[in-house]
C-alpha cells in the first residue's frame, strides 16, 4: 500500500483577491512552502542581505505565524520559503489539507448561499507549481467537488510536465463550469533574479494547454522608464514565442511591501501605465488589511 503524499504549507486563510482581474473576489488561499527564487531585491534596491537584523526580528523567537511583525524589506512572503521560518510550516496529507481548507469557506459552501458568488481557491506560495505532483491528489478530495475556480499564483519559471497539464484538464473536464486561472508574476531584474531563469516563455505557452483556463501577467514596478522597459521586453519575448498579443492581459503594481511604500509611487506608475498601454493594478488586500499575515 503506497503512502499518501504530504506537503508543507505556511498558512491557509480567507481574504479578498487583491491583484488582477479578480480583485475583490472571495478567495481561500493555500500558501505552499518553498520557492525556486528568493527575490532579494524586492523593495531592497541596495540588495542587502536579509539578516535577522535587517528583518528586525529573529524568526526563532516566534511560534505562531500570525505573531510575526510586518515584513517591509525583501520578499514579503519570505516566511513561506526561508528555512529560518521552517518551524512554522505545517505538513499535511491531501485529505487533511482539504478538510482544513473547507473550514475557511464562507458558510462552508464554494458559492455564497444568498448571492451565489463563487469563492476562488488560490494556490500561492512560495511557488505552488513546485508541488505539481501533490496538487491533483488534493483536487481529487471530495471537499472540492463543488469547487469551480482555481487561481494558480506562479512566477511562471518552473517547467510544467505533460502529466500535470493532463491532470488539470481532467479536473476541469470533470464538471461544467470549472476553470484554471494562471496568475503569472514573472520577476524582473529589480527582484535580483537572473532574467533568463525568470522569463521563460515556453512555460507560459505550456499553461495554455489547459483547455478551460485563463491567463494573465502582473509585474511589480517602480516608476522608472527602465522598469517599464523591462516589462515590455518580457512581454515581447512571450509574444515572439507565440503568446497571442490579442490575449495579452498585463497588469502593473507599484513596488512596496507596505501600503505607504506603494502609495509613494502609485500615481507615477499609473500615469506610465496609461502611456504604455498596461493596466494599473493596486493591491486591494494591502489597502484593506495592511500587509499582515493571513490577508
């Protein structure tokens, strides 16, 4: 008898979707542990090492994720992949994780009993596609029988195997109305990651093999021309590889881990979006709740 697969995650929570075309929608998040990137340069232009002193606290001093101070430098979800936070991660089987997820759904239903508004399941991280072998088993659990909409928040840099794509197609074809949303957040040079590892058009095209799916891109930018030039360079690469220009949905978010940092440049970023033909995108969850754990 084979052992049931397990996965590490850092948190499950109910919030509003904060970015992109589904902003404001009821969403339950699974934040998976581990990532293939560190994004050290995020809100860290001097690329200083994110030591405990720079963080402003020692993760070892905390035994509850919700007690962590607000993270205002470097990757704002560092707690989901940095090993200093490993003691806060939780290991679960697919059946155990499914039971926990449904406890967060409003009224214990994937559609609201009065408005019939759907609740989205967001797989985020870290980098959720690192768990491609686990995700299909999770979705096969009975708690997800009535789930219609899965949003995969990915950096679009981890290769997707044919088997995984087929399993996603099997899931969407299993019931009318189901769909996969690929929310791609490729990392620009400001993140500190290598361009050729971060911008991988073949993966974006592989996502499109999921028949009942949507796809959009969102980038974190400062208000410089150089930052917007990089977005255009990235999208040009995707288009040259075969991504249809007419299907292009590109959202731009102002860089900053906390709202004050984002608001400082939001106006200039919005003006550049108007000039360049991109969609300005704030972060509704940060505006509503602050950049706190569980939002």
